């Protein structure tokens, strides 16, 4: 079934854009908090792609998967933020450049 | 009834050993004594009951086996834990439990002040278990287990005072020399299994006469290999060197292990395997010749030793030589008879010596004793009985057993063996009475300090002495020569040795009564002359031995230094092995093996140092690498 209105390609384009923005954010930003937000951006790009394909194929699998991704993302944020708070309390910084003790 | 419990005879001491060993140092002394002595006492009671039931059976059905479980099962090979009670093992079982029990009782007195009391009794019980396993085993493999275990206990007990370097060294020496003998024994067992496909006594001995031709090479090899084991365990030439050093152990241990029981294991083994020996006249004559040479050789060394226990040690070696002489001429009963009487009087001699040493606060030098007759009356009288017994004076036990061996040597081995035996008997009488006179008679040479503590031993020590004295005095009457029906031990052991009757070298059938009486009188006279000479030398005219030593200076030094055998072994065997080992250690172990192991380690370390560079610690670098990797993989898949 061909969906009406906006074509699949458009969704894919937006998703790819979002993913790239998120990836660049992860790679270049120094604040751990921003990096977290960027990761969320990447995850939601994937979610968008899932939903679009699900609609396109007329199957529910993709949408169900999205719920899993969101719940895992929520759990990850909960843990990640807790770690972040702990690091900040200890070192008074949230910059990932200064947290580099674990190395060979 | 009691026969069905007879497996408990070895296992009760094992339980005692475990209890005393696990809770060593935690149990009170009274409990240790009760468990240690009680377990062996219970064994003795069961053994006596079994013996009584065995006697009640008709002679031909006096063989009883009891299997517990299969120990090893591998292909055709199987070894059972199974005990056999026949007249031969019954005699040994009674000697081990009986003498063992008395020595356990004695130990409660002798070792009373010892700190490691629990450890001592644990070892002693373990020894009793091992020795009983050895004599009751019904196959070669189980016998070997007992054989090794007594060696282990011997090592542990010689080195009981391991803080003393001499004791630790002596334990090591005993263990290593015994290993050489055990190597021969083990090879013998292998050859038996290859030849017969079984290690069971019953199977092997039943098949042997058909399987092996008289005097065949295989029979000779088996018999000689087993005899190598016997020379190690029973301290015969050339492996006797460990026994004198073994005197570093506590004296009751010397009495139990190094006089009465363990060292006789070789004699028992030869008697047990008598069929194999009878199939090889050559091996049998080797046994006889080694026996008689050892008897003479050790006796000469015993003449001049000054340490009370070492004299007894050389005397033990010499007496074991007599037992092998008896077995070697085919008179296995005589060997076992002497084994039994020797267990009585030699255990008594050692325990008596222990009582003397105890009274003198540890003094063992004969020249620092003397005149102890009045101060140690009980020890003196029991010691005298044992000395008379070993010297072979009628009617004490040693007279009957030694005389029988000499008679059999004359009958079956010829006048030369007999003559050597008689010379040995003369020396035995001389050195034993030298020991006796120097200890109990003459002027006191005791040091002032030891004089203060001089005391007769407690009754826990003297009562076992009295029991053994009674046995040494009357034990010989179990086998009275000449008298019709007097040879009770002969008749009792007959079912064991009967199967070999047609193999035995034909003994002159005519029982020449006249010759036997003459031989008996000669050996008695020889013993009395030996005693008289010892009296002349050490009581009547103490200057004589010194003058003799002056005149035959070279000879005296040769004998006094024990023919330098230890030194010869050291330079010919020990030092080359030691030097070779050092070489191997430094040039092979340290350079090659350590080098290889360390080299592998170093290479891995170097590789890791390189790889470690990749781990920089910046999260974003990892993320970048991850991204680049993903791009490369996806690009490859997309553009393929």
C-alpha cells in the first residue's frame, strides 16, 4: 500500500539528517550532557526511520521496536545521568576531555 | 564369627591414625593414648580371636579371604582390596599386633614428655595399619601399597625430631635407599603381571609351576627383582646402609619398625613367594649367599660400635641375614620362626635400651654407662633374658630358631654356609654380651649430671618389657627339634608351604638325629665361648680390647669406620648424582626451561606495550574510530 502525502524518501532524508547531526554532536561537543542529548537525537532518527518503514510496509513490527528503543533509551539516560552527577560531584567538571584516566 | 570381622584388624589402627592425626595437638594426652593404644589393642583382640577360629578348622581349609572392594580396574588388569588369612599371614598378623601393642603401651611412658604426642601416635598407628596391609594382602599390588606405606611411616618416624638435622638426613636416606629396592620390587610385579596376567597370589602361585620351567630365565628374573625389593626393605647387602642411621628416630620406633616388623617384610615376602624362588635355584642361592654375607659383615661392624642403638641396629641386620639364609636354603619355616623369635627378643632389646637411655637422660654411648645393674633392676633382668635369647643359649627362644636355621643350612646348603653361620653366631654372642657387660656391669662411667636423674622407668615401660621377656624366654618351645610332635610351627605352616613340597631341593630324607644333636651342641658351645670371651674382655680384664685394638690397628680402624661403605657410596653414587643434578639445574633448568618461559612472557609484554597505545582514554576518540569503522564496513557492503 502506497502511503498518501509525504513519500518515504522524505522521511529517510530527515532521519539521515537527524542521525548525522547527532553523530557530529557526539564527536565534537565536549560537555557530557550535550553528548547525551546528541545520542538521543541519533536514537530518535532511527525511531523515525522505523516508523516510516513500518507504515510503508503496513507491518507493526517497526513500531513495536520503537517502544523498546525508547524504553532502553530511558533506562540508559537514567543510568548515564546518575554517572554524570557522580563524576561532576567528584571532579567538578562534565567535560569528557578531562575524564581520561582509563588508558594504557 | 571373628573371622568375618578380620578386615577390622588393619582398619582399626587406620581409624586411630586418622583421629589422632586430624585432631593432633587438640586432644588431651589421655585421649590420644586411649585411641592410639586402644585401636591396636582391639586389633590384637580380634586377631587372637581369628587365630583361635583358624586353629579350630582342619589344617587344609585354613585359608580365608575377605574382599572389600575393587581398587583398580583397567582392561585385563584388576587389583582388589582383599585380605587373606592363612597360617603364614596369621603368624605375621599376631607378631605385628602383639609386639605392636606392647610397643604402643611402652610409648605412652617413653614419649610421655613429648610435645608432638598426637603426631607420634598417629604415625605409629598408621604404621601398624600399613604393616598389617602388607602381611594380609592377597595380591602383589595391595602388598606393594603396604610396602610403600611402611616406608613412608618409617621416613616420618625416623625424622620425627625433624628439628635435628641428623634425624632429617637419616629419614631422607632411609627413604631414598628404600626407593632403590622398591624399584626392583615394582619391576618384579610388572614382570609377574606380564607373565601370568594377574597379580593375585593364589592365581600366580597356582600357575607358576606349569607356566615357568625349573630354572628358567623369567623365573630367575622375577625372583631376583623381588629380592632387590627385599634387600632394600630388610637392610641386606648392599642396601643395608639406611638402617644404622635410622636409629635417629625415637627408640620405640626403632623397636617396632626397625627391629620387629617392617624390616622383616622382605623375609615375609620371600616366604610368601616361595614357589617363585623354588623355581629358580640360582635366585635361591643368591638369597642364601646375600643372607650369610650380610650376617657376617654386619656382625663384624657390631663388634666395635660404641652407640648402644647402633650395636643393636647392626645386630638386626645380621639377624635378618640369618632369616634370609634360612629362606635361601629352602627352609622357609625356619626363616619365619627366626623372624618371630627375633621380633620378641630384638624388640625387647631395643625397649630395654630405650629404658636405659631414658634413665640416663638421653645418653647412648656405651662408655658412659656401666654398673646400672643395681639401679635398673627390672630393665637389667629383662635385658639379660633378651641377650641370652639372641646369643642362642638354651632354652631361650633364639637358641631354637637360630639353631634350626644353622641345622637347615648344614642339611641343605652344605658345611660352608653352616660354618659361616656359626662364626656369625659366635660374633653375635660376643657383641651382645659386650653390650650387656658395658651397660650393666663394671664400674659406673655415668656422668655426674646424668647420675642425678638416674631412675628405673615407669611401669608403663617395664610391664611391656616383662611380657616380651616371657615371650623371649619361652617363645622357642613352639618349635622343639628332635621331639616327636614338637614342631608345632612346622605343622601349622605346612598348608602354606605344602604346595611347593615337590619343588624343594631334596633334603636328605634320613633324619640324622645324631648330627642334629652334635650341631646343636657345637652352636651352644660357640655361644658360650662368645659370652666367656666378652666377659674376659669387658669385665675381668678391660685392658685386653685396648691392646688388641693397638696391635691390629689397621683392621680395627677398618671395622670401626664400618668399612667406609657410607663414604664409598657417597663418592661413587651420591656425589656424581649430586653434581649431575647441579649441572642440570644450572645449565638446563635455569637456562633452557626458565629461559623459554621467561622469554614467552617478555614477548607478550612487548606486544601488549604496542597494543596499549591504542587505548588513549578519550571517549570521543573511541567514538570516532567506531564511526570510521562503521562507515568503512557499510561503504564496502554498499560499493561491493
